[in-house]
């Protein structure tokens, strides 16, 4: 059977027409459904908006809420910045008006004598610790940070920031005090060789066997890094001891109470043991392993633990000061120290002795004059007595 070209075209066209008719029917149904959903949305919106517009004092009465802002309206006066004022502006002036965070002191800045007077808190009599910066080798820095973080975490993990900073300051104050080790790890784990000799209880009571909470550990590590970078928590002063409010140790009445932060009460030494000149805020390094010491109950360990008693330390410094006063090494409270014999003149060479020896360097050869004040006439003579 032979088909013409027109028949073949018609046969191929019918399925296309059928599919097209089906597609248009579906599109019509979708369009109608969309119109119904749009009308339903308008009805719901009108049911919500109409009561709000009709209510007294509602949107209908407050047309200002729908008004468009006027760009020409007078705006609030803006105070010009310092570098925008006439006479205060110059190229690069904006840099000098920026407020930066306090920078760390540079090399050679803040140098002082530990024997000098310590700064006071808010102008009061309470002494304040000095900055102790631990920036030695990577090993010392890493170990010090681990030990400091452990002390802050296990002693004050749930305390406020002030409580954690105060604990860190106590550790640094002990590092600076001659009665305690010169390293952070040495202070934190001092006495840990005995089950009852720990200076910080967490090193002996098994607290370190518990896995620390990562969030609280990172918080304690941040406080530790700031303390080791030279941050001083001034309210803690020269505190070297603290205890929780739930206990009352025997030494508390004999030490100087400073303040209570959170669940801890902080104390410093009385007498010469707690004077600012006793502390030496200089870090020498040599951090031991950041871990408790090997268990040791020998007689030497027991004696070392007894020497750490705060009352024994305080008494030892008082007795040492009395012996130094008796020997004339330090000034007495009532006046000057006992005077010693006048120092002998220097030993001169034979040539200098022939030329006159001591007389060459005395003030006898100074030219006289009426413009020299009487109290300065003997300025070149040897002082026979400090009181003369």
C-alpha cells in the first residue's frame, strides 16, 4: 500500500494535536486553582487588616506612620569630629584622634626598682602588684601557660572573670615572693609530693583525673595568657593566699584580709613578708614539668611542707628584720641606722703619695669666695659621720 505525502503528514500531526489539547487543559486547571488561592489570600488579609484600621487610635488615625520621609526636613545637628573642625585639621590628623587599646610598654619603658614604693589602688594605701611578663623560650612559656590554666580552671572554673583573674594574680605574687618557687609550675604544684601538702588543693585531691570541659578550659586559658603577658589585677593587691567561704583555715585571722570575690576570700602577709619591697617581679625561667610531683613522704618532704606554713613564713620575716636592725643593716623605725666607723681613705700609689696623696682630693684646694653657701663649703671633704 502506497501512502501519499499528505497522508503521512496528517498521521504525524494528530498525536501532536492530541498532546497539545491535553497540555492546555492542565494549564487551565492550574490557572484556575491559582486564582482561587489568590482570592482566598486577599480575603484573609482583609479580615486581618480591616479591624486594625477601624480600631480607634489604630493605623487609620496615625497616618504619619505611612508618610514618606522628607529629605529637606531639618535633621538633628551632628557634632563635627575633632579632625573636621577648623584649625584642628591637617593631613593625617584623623590618625591622632583614633582611640586605640592600651599598648604594651616598649623596650626600656616602665623600668623601676623593686625596692621602691609600690603604686596604690585608687590612691589608697593598699599596695598593688607589678607586672610580671613571662615571654621566655617556647618551652617555659608553654609550661607556664599550662600550669596557670590548670590552677585557674580547677580552682575557679565557675567563678566570674574577677575571681579567675585574682587566682592568677595570687600565682604571680607567689612567683615574685622569695618564700616560694620562682616558676609558675613550681608554685602551682608546690607540695604535691605529699597528699596533705599541696598549696593548691586540686593537685592532691584527684581533681585532675576528671576530663576538663573544653569551653571552661578555653576561658581559663584566656585569663592565663593575659596574666602571663603582664596583666595586673589590681584589686587582688599583693595577695598570696585565699580560701573558699565554706571553710575557715587557722591562718586566716593572722593574715591581712583584702577582699572577697565570688566564693573566695583573699589575704596577704602582714609585716615585712607582705611589704612591696619583698616582692621581686622578675621572671628567670626554668619551668619544670607541668604535672604533680612524684609522691614523697620522707622526713625532708615533711619538713619542707611545714616550712610553707603561712604563719611560719610571716614569723621568719619578722625575726629576720629584727636581726637586720640589730646589726645596723637597715634603718630603725625611730630614726637612722646606727652609724658605723668612717671608711678609711683609698690606698694611693707611691707616685700619688709623693704628690700629696689624700690632700689632692680634698676640698681644701677649692677657691674661696663669698658666693659659696656655708652648707656647701665642706662638700669635698670625707664624711666622718652621716649625721654631721
